[in-house]
């Protein structure tokens, strides 16, 4: 082969994995010309698209830094050399009411490898009632397996409360159907797939009017050793309005 500048070579418009790329090995030490296949080089740059978690776990030749996306739920993962982790915090479930309804249910959550924490965001209004309590449950468990303590401010008055052996982890009251005012809550659940009882921490805000507001911080526990596989928010009476939503975020231990 005659000497030819790379810029003068014929373009390869349909490269395949066995095509070769020139490299320089150890450029800062003892440089040496080497070659690498396009397929081998791509391992360090490509975001692999796979159908689902089963296909992700079946990928061969995994290495630290390998990345993939599961197409069924569009979640991104990276491999640390020993296992898969979620890249940062990602939304793993989202439900918005298309019509009035009493319950926001995440449905079955995808199993996240090396799972560490859930964060649940709830945004709602009640169709008719002001201050109707929003009840939070996991795994659709309505048994008396929850306990909680809370500190809340009703306007400028501070109060505390404690409940044990009850059927829900109650959150804020839902503001009634008024323009531009939504009740919001965040619930954090560390080690949600662990084998111990599940501690929860919430922060809630209910703007019942422009002059009457309720803010609460709550801590509690779900007395079960089961992994959390779903979450829901509901009300005892009436309905939440169209547009009320629940979103669930997760992160892995190295995310």
C-alpha cells in the first residue's frame, strides 16, 4: 500500500465492527502504534439501547463505565464493573388524572438494581372540599401498619401530633378546586427495597386560600419488611381534580 495521508483515503460510509482504527498506545510514556476494531472502541463511547431490564442484564462483555438505556421505560444505567446503577435520580413512574378521581396510583414500579431511595412528588386539588386529608400508602396496604409524628403550622399557630398503628401515612390537606392553588407534598423513603421497616419523611404545603395556609413536616414508618413496589395517594371522600399528579423518582447507591 502506497503511503497516503488519512485525509486522502476513501471514505468508509458503511463501517462495521471489524473495521480498524489506528491508535497510539501509551502516548505519554512509550508511544507505540496500535490498532483497534471499531466495535471494541465503541464499547467505551456507545449508549447501548436495549429492550428492557432482562436484555440489559443479558448484555455480555460488561465493563466499568458501560452505559445503556432500557427502551421500555427510557431509564439510563451505568455499569461500575460489578453491577448496574441508575444514572443519577430519574423519574420511574408518573400518573396524572385525566378526569376527577379519588386515587393517584403509581402502578408497579420498575425494579432498580442497587436501589437506594425513592422520592415521591404529589400535586393535587380536591374537587369540592377544602383541607380534605390526602392519605399516602405503599403497596396498596390499608392495614394498621403505619405510624407517624408531625409538626405543622396552621397560619401562625404551631402544633404537633402523633399517630401509631393507623392505616395510612397521612399528608397535607388538599386545597379545594381554586384557580392557581395546588397542594403539594414530597415523601422520601430511603432503602425502600430493604428488608427492614421503611422510614419515611415528608414535607407538605396546603394553600387553602390566599390567607389560610398549612405547612407540615412529618416522619413515620411502615412496619413491614417487604420491598416497596408501588405507592399511592388517595382521599377518604370526594375526588381529586383533573391534573392532580403523582411522580416517583429513584436513585441507586452510586447514582
